[in-house]
């Protein structure tokens, strides 16, 4: 990614200067932000030649004319899936200016929003015989006019232009940005820009008609939960060891998008008092990187919670992501420093409805599947019994070592 930031110029082009009929400039996945031009083109100024931008962000630039981009005289410019936002000018053309009889600017699946001008148009100004073309684009939320045409040509199809514009498929409706105040120009569910782009264009990755704007709206992804391969078996536990795995959880992502998980609820059951057994040290979640069902040294703790009632729910805030088509395993561990009650049972479970997750790209609630995953039933025995095998792993919590012991009995 090309990143141009914090530059200034005394006349043209704070961020990028392009001049020359024999020259062509192609930028992909770039960001041009926080630059200033004293007069023309805070982000980009181009005169003559060919300029092509794809998946670029031009934001937070300033000038007197053309805060984001200024296309001048004989340039042919194409912008595809670009965001031009939050640029500021003292005169007009906060987002873009297209000027000159041989100058053409084409905006395809672009979003121009939040740009500010001193007068006339905060969005796009086309003058001196220039030509601006808009397809599948959004020009919304700029001050003054969205698009101002002075003795020039503006063509628009399948675009959302504030104030309206003649042309096939155009609309004049709030695009419902996810959070424009935070410069997040993704589309919310119900946006009139979803699936209303040119029906002759290739479909979006989710198989639907192309959207208007730079950021594609994707249908929510999925996350399936199931038991991991090392879910503990029902057993009896003796002694006072404070820590024991209760459940091995498998989280399977989808091929469409990564899923960000923010909460997991663990449900308690059994005859034992969960509040008494697990009062302060509570329920802990650990990533099981090597999928062995044991908390090994160095494995990350994902979250912590406690039960507020017997057979209640431990609500555990988390902050991790299951990547596309990836699988993640989680150990659900009871961690108590209290004495174990005898002749009682404990169990834990996690259901799909107890997981809060959101698609990283779609920003929509993830569709969760898999029902309920239950761990083993732990019975607290009386007396003592020598186990046939003991595996001990050490980890450090707040500077103190704890033992995790998996026991198997004759």
C-alpha cells in the first residue's frame, strides 16, 4: 500500500503530482491522507496523461480547490472502488474537481462523503467543459451541492446522488452508512444502495447484484460450534486440585469472511453449587493451539467469567477472530481455590445462541449453528484413589503458577 501523509505544497498537489501526456499513473490499494495543497489538489493533482486508482482511500486532505483530487485540462482519470472522504477546501470541490474540455473523470463504485467546501459544492465540481461519469457510486453527506455542473457534462447511472440526478437506476436516498462519523462507509442492512448497482455488472462475492459504493455489502457469514476431538470424558475427581478442563470447544469458520467473537456464555449444571465451588477464580477460556484438550504453557487466555447463581450462566467477554475457512479450538476450564464438595457433580455447556459474533467484512451478526456442546460430568469422590496416569501442565496467571491435571482412573 502506498501511503502519502502529512505532505504540503505551495501551489499544486499536496500528496501526488502527475503531469505529462506520455505518462500514466496506476495506484492500487493506496492511501493518500492528511496532505495539503495551497491552491489545487490537496490529495492529488493531475494534468494531462492517464491516472488509474483502484481500492484507494483519499481522505483528510485540504486545499483551496479540489480537496481530494483535482483533474485538470487533458487528464483521463479512472477511479474504481475508491473512497474520497473528509477532505476540506476553502473554495469548492471538496471531494473532487474535473476541469477542462479534454478532461474526464470516471468514478465507478466509489464513495464520496463527508467532504467540506467553503461554497458551491462539497462533493464534486465539473467545469470548463470537463466530463464526469458516475456508475454504481455514492455521493452523499457532503456540504452544499453533491455534484455541481458548470457548462460541462455529468453522466450518472445506478448511483446514489444526494439531491438526485437524471440517469438510469439513480436514486436519492440516505445510503445508511455503518458509521460515517467514524469514517466507516460500509452499508447497514436495509441500505437502498445494496444490490441496486448496474445489473449488467459482475455479481458481488456473495452472489448478489452489485451494490452502490466502494464497500461491498456481504451477507452475514456463519460460525459452527461442536465438540473438539479431546472433549473430557465423564469421570470422578479426588483431592483438592483447583483447576480442571470441563469442555473442549471447536469453532469452525466459513469461506466468506472472518468472524469476530465478542462474548461466550458458559452454562452450568449438576448437583454441586457452582457459586461455592467457583467463586472468584471462575471460568476461563484458553485457545488450544495444539488441539490436545490441555492448557499448555504459553497458550493464550481468551476470557474469564464467574457464575452469579447455581446452575447459572458465566458471561465471558472475549475479543478474538476466527479467520476465513479456519478452525479454532477452545478449552473451557474451571478454576477454583475453594475446597471441593464431595458426592456432587458439575458440568458445563456452550450453545450457539450463547455466542455473540460479527462478520469482519459484513459487520453483521454471524449466523451460528451447531446447537449445544456439552462437556463431561465431573463427580467429586470421597477419599482418594491413585490414578493410572497424570499429565501436568504449568501456566502463569497474575504471576502465580497453577497446575492443570488430566486424570484417568482404573
